[in-house]
């Protein structure tokens, strides 16, 4: 079953909530989830129905079963190796976000053109020069690249990733990348998200 990006986003938020519950909390209601996220309760119930029967009448959703259902549906249990390309402020911050591992994203190394950074470690992740990308891509069997380089270098670096047969690029640069159709690109539009947030706030 194909799941829309909006549903994937909501399910991941539900999982955040479930992950923060203490072990003594066995059940959670759709009303509680909806209240925490400021969304419609009927939407929460609809999303969870798509996962199968995880609830009990007048009791709520079994927290463990609901977490397992979300993890299975979204593929958290399948670990994928990834590289961060760009060891600047943003790349370093992402390397320090240890929770990625909880969702199946295993960052194994970083790459940068700055010689002063090559050979160093950021949160235990080694930093290499981009000339070693193909060699290490094959060694680590990584198929995801998280791109955090400056805008002016984005396309040139993307060409290197494509040549190395990277399948997925998570693009944090403010540049629309060109790549073959078989390379999936997700543009993380931080400015767009900020503008949506502030514009919606002004309308309410």
C-alpha cells in the first residue's frame, strides 16, 4: 500500500509521542494524540486504521503494538547506511543527532573539501575527502547521501554522487538539483517551512 507524504509525516509524529511515553503507560487514546499535535481526532483515527487493528474499545491503542505497526509500515526496522556530504555547521548538527539510528538511518561517515576537517571525527563519524566517496560508498554499501554543502557546490557534488550510483539524496541545500530519474531527491526546504509556519500563524 502506497502511503502519502502527509500520512508518513503524521505517523512519524505519532511515533515520537509513543516513544516518549513511560513503560507504565500501556494505552493511549486518539484524543490524546490529537490534542498533543493540535490536529483533528478523526484524522488520527483514520491514519491508525490504515495500520490495522491496534486499539481496544473504550481503552485506546496498545502503545507497543501501535509503535510496532508504525515501525513496520514506515520501514524503521530496515537499517540503511548513509553519508553526510558537507561537514559544516548543519552537517555537523545532523551527525550529532543520534535519534536517526532509531528510525533505521545509520550515518557511517562524512565528506568535505576542507582539508582541516578531513581526518577528524564528528560524533564518532570520520570525515573524508570527496575523492574517496566511490571507494567508501562500495565499502559501506551506503545508498543515501545527505547533502549539506554550500549552494554553489551543490550540483557539482551531486554529479559525483550520481556517478557513484547513490540512489537517494536528502538535499538540505537551497538549490534544485539535476539528476537522472532513477535517483530520488527529497528537497528539505527549511525556508519554505518557516514561511508556512509564520504565514499560517498570522492568519489564525
